[in-house]
C-alpha cells in the first residue's frame, strides 16, 4: 500500500548562520487534511524551518515540495502564491499603521478578513485602531484572521495559542477542525503538549537541527513526546518542601495595600515575604497587566501604596523600582532586550544604567556576566546579537541580567510563555533557588500547571480584584479556573 500523498514536504533541508548550524538535514512531510505538530526544545530549529517554508529565509541545501512538485520560495509572496500562509510567533504587523492599513498593505480583502473576525468572535474590533494600541492576544487573532483570509492550503502556526485566553484557544482549535474537514492542513508549533495530544494527528520532533522522530499522537503520551525532544528520560522538578515554612516565618519584603488604577485594578492588597514565591492567576483582561505595571513603576496608582521592606515607596518610573531592588521580567521579552547588541551587553545593561558618570566598567563585570551565562546555561553560539538566540535563550538573558545586577523582589509576568519544556524546568529550578536564597518573587503565569510546581501560595484576580487565595500545593486547575471566572470555590 502506497503512502498518502504529501501536501508540503522538505528533503534534507539545511541552514546555518555563520558558525551556528540551525538545521542539519531535515525531512518533513505534511499530508492533506492533517494537523501536524512540529516539536522540539528551544534552539532545535523549529522557527528556522517555518521561516524557510514561509519564504522568509532561504535554505543552504535541500529541497521543498508542494503537491509533490519541487518549489523554491525566494520571498514570502512566493510561499503565499503556493498556498502557504504563516502566523509567526511575533505579530507580523506594522505597529504605527491601523489594522485596515495593514490589510491593504498585505492585499487582503477587508470583507473576507471581517468574516474570519466574526468566526473568532471579534466583531467589535475597530479596524481604524492603530496596531500598537491593541493587546497581544488581539494581535494574534488579527494575524490569524489575515492568514486564513488568504484561503491557503497549509497554515503554519508558530505558538499561536501562547498569548491567547482559553476561549480564544478554543476558537483556534475549532478552526483547525474545520480546516481538516476541508482537506487542508496546518503545522502547529507549540510547547503545550496537551494541545498536541488533543488536535494533532502526527508530530515531527526536532533536536539539534535534525528530525529525530515522527510519531502518531494516538500511539504516544506526553512523557514520550518530552523524552523524544530531550533525548533522555524526564526527571521530576525538585521542590524544597521546607521553603514554605521558612517563608512564613520571614519578614515582608514587598507589599501592596489598596492598590487601585481606575477600573482595571481595584483595592488590591497582598504581601510577598522573603523566600516566598507568590503566584498570580487571572483570565485575560482581568487587570493583571496593569497590576504589574503599577508594581514595577511603569504606571502610578490612583490610590493605595507599595511597601518595600515595610517602608512606603512611591515609584515615579521603573528606575525608582530598580533602585529599591524591585525588578521586572515582562511578558514580552522583546521589550526587555536590545536585539542588535550582544548577550554580554544585554546582561550588563543594569550595571551601565547605574553609572552616574563614566568611571569605567566595574572590574568584576565580566565575571558576573560569565556566572549568569553559566548558571542559566545560555547558548552563546550566536552571542554577538541576542536577536539570533532562540526564544528560550532570550528569556534566560532577560532573567540573567538581574542575576548580574542583583535584586530583592522579582516580578515575573508569564516568564515561560512560548518556551520549551526543558527551559521551563530550568527557570522553575532557578526561581526556587532564588527564593531559597531569600528573594521575594511574584509570578503571574497563564499555565496553571506551573502553580504547584513553583509557588508557595497563589492569589486569583477577577475584574481587577483579588477574589481568592489558595495554598499552591493543593490548588488544582479546576479550583483556580473556578475562582478566575469569579465563582466561589467549593471547600
């Protein structure tokens, strides 16, 4: 019996960036009417392969095929003409133009685009709004609606659900089911393995730039997928169960009292103690973004106060917060990075900001940077420009700069969104280590499974208010989601 025909395929695709080998010899096949997962750790080559399939970059060697015919894509417009539409991990929209202007620039029919917005329940989206004024989840859905409006045969979706709410993700899954019914296909890059098991038919695993496995999802479980990605058995995350007791006896390191910002944050009060990780859970748009802006000095509250070490503080800017040892790892790592500068320069930025006048680089700066690179296992093969690093390594750089500079309170906003399982586990372990050494950490996460792994306590925010608090060890996805929807949690 012959194998099913391929809709999209590659043979021996290779790509290098100077001395860094991104893809070594990748064979990849997508059948008509299938949802195909492309999995691997950060730096495995997933995004590079997608960029080649999308015509953004050219392969150094190998061949691509569409419907069995050899093709080359010198530019993205050639991939689109061949029936391939891509939604990249970062929105491919021009921020200072309106949504409608972006559509005209892309030669997308507005009527078709609006039809797909209705599919995604975004009929109230203002097409005259500037792209830079839209939240990240809306931008992702705009990008997706723009892609499907092209009526492609193959959708390439790079971490499409990472910034979406649960109900928005459900609409994406409904689209994928519809796409299959039409006999069309999609390639899904995701680090959420539950999604792979739910919606994907097959999974290609990349490791170190090679495809190392092709698995039928109906025949494997999540642990087997992880082991294929890592090339080793999965080890449990170590958890210091004594930490909770120590944190409960320590002093308050960071506190909010009655913090308010118009209707977005309402009378929020909590305390994080030295040695404690306090989790924050909320559905999209419940005020958590504004809360972290207030806590990090990016915005001023309309009421309430912030205390650092039991002393009231008024942050007029993020610099004030940093001077008090309160530092932020933002949800969008690109906002925190200087992409054209080196890993070393990005890690050392806080040191340079503290120099009031040119006194020369501190003598221990190289050692501090080297220690952070080693402690976080940052891949420095592309160290000359941080934009060349994988998403996971970029996130390590964002966290690592505060290891270099020092801090007392760490505010983390969804720090593991869109990164691979191994890097997540490394960040979990680092956060626990930092807490064990006396740091106070506030951690917002959109992945509820992280709460019992990393946190000591968790607060739940709904409509800008804290509506529940639970011990992290006993919190379940059900109890957290119930509270996040503003419902009473059964005892």
